[in-house]
């Protein structure tokens, strides 16, 4: 193949790869009993609650206040 054809083919492959959507980021999600949602921060189950890890510190949400949650990993 000629170099110009290879360069053209590489350009097409690069352009097509850029249009493929990335896999959605998985995130922790928490729904409270008052209808609010908490997302975008790391969480973990600990004892009788969910620990929400903010930059400024951690908050323990009792499971009695939690309607549903998803923790990735």
C-alpha cells in the first residue's frame, strides 16, 4: 500500500474510534427516605449505615433513612 493510503486509513480508524461512546462511569448512589439522592462521592457500608465520604469528612447515614443504594466495588 502507498503511504498516503495508509495515512488515510489510519485517519478513518481514528475518527471512527472517537465516535464510539465511552463506557459510562460507575458511581455510588444513595436514595434517602425524604426523596433526596446522594451521588458523585464514594460510599461504603459500615455497621448499621452507609458512610458517605466527602472531601471535608465522612457522614454516617443510618440504614433506617436509606430507601436504596448502589455501591460500586
